[in-house]
């Protein structure tokens, strides 16, 4: 009788361990597809992403570079003061999107052009995404609001 109880305990432990390992593996796979790393233009130029790699690009929209194309296609350049990356986006831009404003885009590189699937812009006159602020400070071009 005792050996039967012992066998059952071992079986339950093995099934539980396998279920736990399976769950962790599934979560890891799901997170792998959902994580997009942030890069500043300087980082993109110094260490280009792999073909097809989805990442977030952030910086300031360079003045004089916004050009509206056919339909909803817009091209512009993003800079962090150290490097500039051309961007192409097809879709509706946020209302607060503009020149010399902070933005973050999610997409991938096609040649030397960042093709964005999504564009996020700052939401008031003082906000800028933390990643963009850090990248601009690293380049020495960030100025605090009110300065």
C-alpha cells in the first residue's frame, strides 16, 4: 500500500513539473515575439539591426524633413543629434506629431530606411519618452523643459 502511494506522489510531481516547464516555455515564446528593443538613431547607425528585426526607434523629428507622399504615406527623418535615420510611415499620424518633437516608432529597417508600423508622439508640451530623453542626453542635445 505504501509503495502505491509513493508511486502516485512521484507521478503527480512529474506531471506537475512537466506542466510547469511547458507553461514557462510557452510564456517565453510569447514574450520573445512581443519584446521590441528601443534604439536611438546613433545606435542604429553604429550597430545596424538584423534584417526583419522589429524594434523601436526614437528621437526628434528633424525640422524640414516631413514630406507627405501619395495617400497616407509620410516620410521624415529622426535624429538624436548624433545621427539621422530616414523614416517612412503609411497611416494616420498622431495629432501632436510635428517637427522638433519627440517620437517613437515601431517597425523595421528596409535598406537604409526605417519603415514604421506605428508612430507615437509626445502627449503634451513637456512630455518626452524616457528612452528618447536618455538618448538625447547621451548625445548632449537634450534641454530641460523651460530652459
